[in-house]
């Protein structure tokens, strides 16, 4: 027969469980300390950094750890990063092959700063890069290592074609973005007047000719031909034409393949070097290794940065050998020999090639674009969904007028951030929500991104106007 203890007897005789330690009343909890550190860092940034800072204004987070698609902030929150360093992180944050490559250089004792001297690390990078170039260019190419940023490579490309042709002028496109230095800004849409003639960039949703499609692209090509061939047009033969295969900052506008081929024909027949700015579109981003590959176009000059450094600063131009008329020292840069970036870049280029990540980006990008177009059918504030590969944009509009809605786009960005999703804006009126996820994005992660975005858009639309 079981013996039962009187009520409360066991409680009286058992050792009580240890109390959960509590901080003294005057000490904050770990969460409070974390939040205080997070807020303090942001406050000091606002006090100390330039008024020109950009991403920090719309993304008030303090990243402390990151892996793949995910960033963890100092406040403990986690975010899905669809900005990817403005397209720099082809493999996402801290990919193992990139970390291994960097550690390999550090552990080897190799010099980290070599100006433009030849090194095994540099030779491996150049070999891997040339392996992935359009074959017709790689067979007769030269490479110039520039300063650390894409804008430095743009400056080098403009100097190159001006030197090679002896002509000062340049053709560029409305909505373009090529960097923030003086020459690169001159070639970008919205910059001041200079030696640059701006041409219409074809697009369907806001076609400059009001027709869109193949007809709009044909009109844009004819405009260019007529401008160059009109002796009274006021545009002398230029040093080069610079084009983005997909305008990124301009609002994710893919160049029509047929139109890009026409630009190649127009420039080639007139002896005008074609410069392809692949800073953001390169290394698999658009569903092909290079953006120009979709049209089968081989440019005279390719401007490369962002992903080619595997998340570290690196910028180069690759060009036909016939343009290589520079004298020694005609273009230089103290930090053009970044060994860590070259090692990280070699690992990234090889991983994208070996794992066919460009093809993966094409398939997954089409799937995401299809899902977003379905979302647009339910939300008239989404005026257009466009992109190529994992370079995707949604243009937000006023449902009543069709006008660009930058305030709504800003609200969507904030609602996304509240849900743990980092996106950025672009386009002529900053009304385009842009997605640049890493090429390593999984199906499950893509679904999570779409879920959060599909929640954020109606939430933003419900906000008071």
C-alpha cells in the first residue's frame, strides 16, 4: 500500500530549486545593454559622419554578424539581406570559400600591398577572370587594375577610350548610373552638363517615346543613328558609348536584347568603342555570367567591380588590345594590388562558374518575378514588376493616376525592415523597390523574402497618405 505524504510535506522537506539570478536593481539587463549599445552607435554615427551618408539613413541597423542571406544586428534582430552590399555579395555574407581564400593569403605570409607587381594571387585571379569572359574578348584582351571602387574603373574606361580615339565626347543614357567621381557622374543620368550626350534608354513601363516594346526600342536605336549621322546634329563622333546591360540604380531596367545588338552594330560601324558597365550586372547576377551575354554582344571595354572582389574592394577594366595605347603610368592607383580581394574574387568567380549559379539565378529569378507579377494583380499600387535573374524591381505608383509613388516605396522599405527584410529603392523618382539577393539564395529563403514583401506592400498602402 502506497504511503502518501501529507499535503505540503514534500514541499517542506525538499531542497528548493535555485533561484534564477537577477541583476541588481541598478544594473540593466543584457537586452537593455544591447539596445543601449545599438542606440549609442547609431547616435554617434549621426553626430560624426557626413551628411552625405545614404543607406544608414533608411536602414538604422548595426550589423555585428552575418552569414549568407542573414544579418544580425547589435540589437539582436535578424534580417534577410536583399541589398547584398548593392550587389557586391554574389555569394552572400562570409561564404566559406571566400573566408578560406582570405585565410589562405593571410596564413601564407604573402604581401597584402603590391601596387601593380605580379604575384601568384594576382595571376590566379586574372586567369579565372579571363576564363569567364566572353571568349571573343578574352582571346584578345588586356586588363587594367584600377582603384578599389567601380567608379574608379569607369574613370579608367573613359580615359582609355578618349586616349585611344583622340576624341573627347561620350555617349551615355538617361537613367544611367556609373559612379560618384566627376567623370563617372558626368556620364550618369541627372548629372550636370559636360562633354556627354544623353540618349534615350528603352523601357516598356515608362517608354520615352510612349510606345514601349520592340517599337520603342527601335525608335531609340534610330534616334541614336540619326544623331550620329546628322552633320547638323551638334554631336561630333564620340570617344565611346557607355551602357549598363540592366540599369540598376535607374530602376532595374533591362536593355532589350535586340536594341543592345543594334547599339553594338551602330558603334562598330562608326568606329566608336562600346563600353559595357558590368559593375552590378556581372558575375551571374542577371542569369548569365555577364549582362551582355543575353544579347550575345561583345563590347570593346568591360567595367568590372563589386562581385569580382568577393565582397572586398576590387575594380578592373578589360578591353581589346587595340585600345591599349597608354604610356607607362598613364593610369595608376595606390590600392590596385589588393591581394585579399583578388583571392576572394578568384574563389567567388570559380564558385559561380563551377556551381552554375548564373543558371540558378535565371531559374529562381523567373520564379520570383512570376510570383511578384501575381502579387501585382492584387495590388494596383504595383505599377510594374521587372528584372533579370536576381536583379528585380517593383515600381510603386499612385493607383489613381499611375504616377510614381516615392513616398509609398519608402513606406514599403520601412515595412520590410520592420519584418526583417532589407531592400533598397531606385529609379527616376526613387519609387522602385529593388531586390538584389545573393546567388546562393535557396528556394525556402526566396519564399520567405516574397512572404515578407507581400505583407509589407499592403501594410504600407494602408498608411495614411
